């Protein structure tokens, strides 16, 4: 999950010396390759959720029985959630950096997350049953909301540190021989209105569908539930690492939906 700041890095475990000997240029190239892979999968996902411009969308492809499709889809969603939850935890990072060089840790998380998303897109089983279907201007309006969701999500990553979020900054600093420091606490752009604009953008685009099927509802509901759960875990870590500054931010700024009071200040 994303946040306006990255928590202060806990004391690192003693790194594995074999991992530490990886050349800095290799780590930088690895981070760049992971980032390009991420962009490719993200571009496919944009078409997948809208059933536009990709070989298979969320409601397209060979149909299995509802029981098989729901089982496969639930397993894919569980795998994606487990990867994000476990690898984002500080205790996992402390152990993981014994094997993976610290400058490559974030890029490796991005690689694992992107691979889990790619697997979900590849193996997703459509489930029939239409809850609503819009055409003409109504469909165009919903697609505009869908595009706005992507715009909110992507632009929010530049409100913090886009290249730090995806592991490029860590590898670049390491290649230059500079010490890494996590981005400082900031409140700018969308983060002045809501604490998790990246997640808010995802919730919008998950539900903004001109045609909403049972399978699409399954994905949107499960993803939204995971986002709400993930925010709870993430903010617990942030309160512990950032202390009073984040506590005050938490009390002042809503999580996902701007308040009328805020807008009128």
C-alpha cells in the first residue's frame, strides 16, 4: 500500500555478504528492468479492468463453471493479498535483506507484486451474471470516472517519491555511492486532502464499470476490502515509526474521502 511517507527503516539485520557483493550497476539495471516490467503489466491492467484494448479483459475468455471460476479467482486474490501483506511488514524486510541487498529490496518487492498481478490477469476466470449494463453517454461517463481513478492513483505517487516507491531511487543512490534516506514526512497535493489517494484512485477505478458482472463485483469487493485492511496495518506501522507527527496528520486528514469541512477551509 502507499502512504504519504515511508516509515523510518528499522535497524537492518546483518546483510548476507554474498548478496552485498552484487555490483551496484547490476542492482541499478535490475531495478530499471523491474520498473519497465511493472509499467507493462500496469498498462495491461488498465485495459483488463475496462475490457478494452487487451486480448482478455476481466469479463472475457473461456468460461468455466461458476464454482471453478470463483475458486480460482479467490485463490488469485488471496495470493496477491498475501504477497503484499507479508513482504511489506518490517519483520519480513529485516529477514529478507539477509538474502537481498538492501538497495534492491524495494525493487524486489515491486517485482513480486507485479508478478502476482500478472498471474492474476493471466489466470482470472470470468464469472457471468450482469448486475448493470450502460451504453451510450452513460457508459462514456463511467469510463471517464474510470480514467479519473487511474489519474488519481498515478499522480499520487508523484506527491511522495515515485521513484522511491518503485525502488529506483534506492538503486540509483547506491550506484552513486550515496547513503539512502527515506523521504521525509510531507503533506502536499492530494495528500493534504486524503491520507491514501493512491488507494482511493484504485477503489474508484475498480467500481467504475459500464458493465458490472458478478466476477467484476467479486474482484472490486475483495480488492476494496483488502485496501481497507491494508490501510489499518500500514497506519499502525506509520504511527509507530513517525510518532506524534503522523498521529496529528491522522486526526486531521481523512483516509479516503475528503470532507466538506476540509474543502471549505
